[in-house]
């Protein structure tokens, strides 16, 4: 999972969300056929998690490179109140 900056007017809270940007991820790969067959669009989705709530949901994408230019490096930690927070780790929260 990698952090990415949110585009304008997403309706999501916070400065970033987490998503799987692995192009070999079965969820992403299957998404192309699912979206074409069910909605007649050339699109897919990536697995997304809202770091403030931990809730997962699909992240619609229109190409394999969509939103990759918004990937940022943040460390994901837990604040005292239990919410997830970024603390600026150079490894992008990846271990």
C-alpha cells in the first residue's frame, strides 16, 4: 500500500489515502474486464484504504498510470487517540 495525494473535490477527508499500485494485483487486473462487461467503460479500480478510518473501498482508475504521479512518501503511525497519522518517514511507510 502506498500513500497518494488526493485530487481536488474527492469528498475524502485528510491529505492522502492508501492504495495498492501493483499492476499485477488480481483486484486491479480483474477490474478491467468487470468494468467493461458491466458498465461498458475502459476503466478498472485499485484497492484503497482510508487511513483515518481503516475502511477499504475501490479506487476507480482510467489507466494503469492513473494517480501514480500522486504517490507520496509518508510513514503511517498511530496517534494516541487511535487514528492513523503520517509522520514523514522516508520509507513511505513501507517496511
